[in-house]
C-alpha cells in the first residue's frame, strides 16, 4: 500500500510517496495528489515545510528507498550529506563518493534522484559554475540555489 501527501511550495507542489517501510519519492508535480499520509510521508512533509520556511532540517534519517544499483545509491547517499548552501561539481561529487573518474556516472545518478530537495541534487552544478540541467527544470533549480544562499 502506498501513502501520499502533498506540500505546496514556492516551486510548486511536492508530492511525497511512501510505503510502510520506506520513503519512495518526493516529486514536483503540477497538481496535488489525494492525501493519505503515514509516518514516513509526514516526517518528510514536516522537514520539507521547515526547509521552505528557511530552516536547515536534517533529512538523513528518513527511510529512503535507495536505488538498487550500488553506485547510484552511494552517490545519492553522499549527496545527502552535502551541506545546506553548498555547491558541488559532478567531479567533486564523484570524488566524495569514492569514484573520482566517474563524474558522468555520478551525473546519471543525480538525474535519476527521486527525492527532490531532501537529497539536494539542485546543489550539483557544472564545474564552470553554470547552474546546469535539472530534472524538474532550471527555474526550480535556480530558485532552490537562491533560497539556500539567503539562508
């Protein structure tokens, strides 16, 4: 059984999905979904709400359902440890994950991140300093980076 909850944010709705054991996804959507929360979706909802109110909540103890590919899980777990307001290049992320030559694979892992904001893929930018691509659109990524710069 899946449990769902929606948070209205400055970047649109974030739909939070969980099952009895894991947080399954935090995805930006155009419309809210019917709310049927559980303790995992509620925990994510409260922390995301705090984030958008300017706090720096800790997402690390949420029970994420990690990708089955070990490298992708390792990259996302490394990204989860990134500090609020920081920016990383794909190369730096790969290096922190223990695979310094795997920046393209790290970029692929980031592109498949299902946990918007909580696993802060918006903090990963091009080495040149450009904002770069973002699965949920460059305007949302720019907003999140600006939000953290002000915090």
